[in-house]
C-alpha cells in the first residue's frame, strides 16, 4: 500500500479505483452537483415531487453549501470533523408530539422545560 499524502480525502477515486488528488476545489460546482444528486435520489425514491424540487431550485439559497477553504491540520482534527458531519441534527429521544396542542416539542436538556416548535 502506497501513501497518497496526509489527507487522502482531498480528491476522489476513479472508476478503475485509482485515487486522484485535487488541491483546489470549485465549491460552487461541487455544491451544484451535490444538490442535483440529492434531489435526483429523492425524486427517484418518490420522497419529493418535481414541483417542490423546482421551487427549491428557484430560491436564492437552496440550503446546500460547500466550503473547502479550511483544511484539517492533522488526523485527529480530520476525525473530529468527520464525526461532526455524520452526527444527527437532532435526537429523536428529545422529540415529542403534543396531540392536544398539535405541536412538536423538542427538549434540549432533561432539566429544562420543553421548547415548542410548530
């Protein structure tokens, strides 16, 4: 196994399995490609309709963002960022539904009162 540099995530793998290092990323292009891939998957699985997808694409900010200018300095930092990226946005254990009020509630901390979100 040969070394491909300190951070082998800064690049991509070709169809033949060869890794190609990329030193400069076009964030705008990556964002567009990723956004289209996500929506294509959602559309194929019938989790979103074409009209909603087109509406979201018409927005100034679709909710997708890519930022590649800040780089990890060592393996520990790379692992920390990776763990952060796969962490769920919220815990289902903290989520509840108040049927009488018709509201979704999220409790950040067991000792704090519930925060309501509509």
